[in-house]
C-alpha cells in the first residue's frame, strides 16, 4: 500500500500532458517496468474507464490501485494521485485571488499547448500499439474520430455502440455482458446527488458532482459543459476568468479537470476548492469500484472481451478527434506549429520526460509571447 501511495503521489506531481499522456505513462511504468499489471489488464482498464463518464487518468489510476491493493487501495491510490494537483492548483487560485491576475499564464499557455498536443499524439500511438488488433477496431476508431470532430464533443453513445459492435463481432449473442451494468450507473448517481441548497458550497458540490458523473469526456473536451454552467448559468466566472481556469488545468500536472479546484477557490475560497475537487472526482471512484469487481469476475466472458475491444477502439478514435479539436485551440501561428512538430519529433526520437518538455516549451512561451503578442491565443476558444 505504501509503495502504491508513493507511486501515485509522484505521478500526481510530475504527470503532465493530460489524460492520454498520463495513461501512457502508467502503461509504460506499471506494465513494462514495475510489472504490476499485464498488457491485457491495462487494456481492460483503459477501455472500461473510457466508457464511463469522468476523467480517464484518475479512473485508470483508481482501477489499477484496486487491482493492486483492493478496495482501500483504490481510495488511497486515487486520492494520492489527486492530492498534489489539488495543492498546486489551490495555491495558484490563492495567488490569483490575492494578487489580482496571473500575467504569465497566457504566455505559458501559448508555449505549452502545442507540446500538450504532441504528448497526446505520442501517447495515443503507444495506446494504439497496446490494444488495436484488427480492421474492425480501426474502422470503429475512424468512425468515432469523424463523429467527434463533426459534433465537437465526445458522445457517450459512441462507446456504448462500439461495445455492442464488439460483442456482436467478438462475443456471443447468447450471453449477456455484465459490463452493460456500468453504463447505467451515471443516472443513478445523478439521482443520489444532493439538491442544490442556498449555500454557494452546496451549489458548487452539486454542479461538479453532475460534471463528474454525467459528462463523457476527459479534460478540455468537457470545457463546453463547464463554460455553460460556470459562465452562463451561474455567472460565477466571466469569460476571461474561465479561460485562465482552463489554462491552469492545462499547465498543472495531473488531469485537466483539476480546473474544478481553481474554479472553486475563485468562487468560495479554500473550502470552495475542497468541495469542487471532491465533487468532480467522487463519481469516478464510485463508478470504477462498481464496475471493477464485475470486470474481475467476468474477465473470461467473450461478450465482456468483445465490449472491451469495441470500447477501446472508440477511445482511440475519440481521443484523436479531441486532439484535432484541441489543435485548433493550441496552434494558431508558425511558432506554435513549430513547437508542436519539434515536440513530437523529440518524443519519438528520445525518451524525454514530460515535465522537462513542458518546462522547455513554457520557457519558449514566456520569451516569445511578449515579442510576438499573438492576439488569437485567448480568443480562439
């Protein structure tokens, strides 16, 4: 248990690049180096967690911790993963509130964003090598990529539909797949969520519980949902503050949805950041801990395996589609295009750590932004 907690604390402090990069890092370190998991177990973890609402990296971490150390290991490992992100982003929220603004954020965002796209593409390549096996999976991935780009959002039905296609092709029509139970958990969670009280903390908790339990998609793909609630519905943030919150989520280690911590601090101080963080992540623990025992019990079922293969292919397609959408935000001139291409080349050629790449591109952004003064950076959302 101690080794597990130490690993996830380190990953929480040093894990840059968004959900796909974090999952790729876990795959490399836990499958290839530590031998905690087999490739098949990691493939199942990714596919099932991608088919559930909420942040992919945290859910995979919770599932891995469950396999390694059981029920309490899942809670210990998952919150150890989240804690460093919470401390960093809550501190940035305090700085923003007390100092009035974070002027370097825009410049850092300018340099780091193209490198994040490169990290996602490189990690997606590794994940495709891990789990993509035949023409059907690639066909599913292509369809999901197109749908994601056209609709500009991840669609929950894509994963369910891809899983059903996988059952029909790889499994047996005469057996029911237990994983279908996991798809029905989100509406149940929504019914159990507390009704909004008059207090701002209650409203924050309710909003982020819904965001964590009802939104399919990881990181910046859920930005439209957050923007509608935070800016338009409740008016807690203006557009500028919301964009800074998203930038903070991108440049901090760990999952991008840690944006919730920053938002909570801006709206209601320290306790606002606490309840927002709990709200956005709690559904992930409940969903994974309900689905994981079913997976472990029925791993050999052909229908379960078929669902996993189909959902895994959908994950690859939607991640690539989201990467295209994010690329439109991150790349807007010759320098950002160059940063993205050079970062991708470095990742494929050398084993460069994510924090080193992020630090280098952040430095480029801090130097180049005042010189070039690109006006598109904070308006191209």
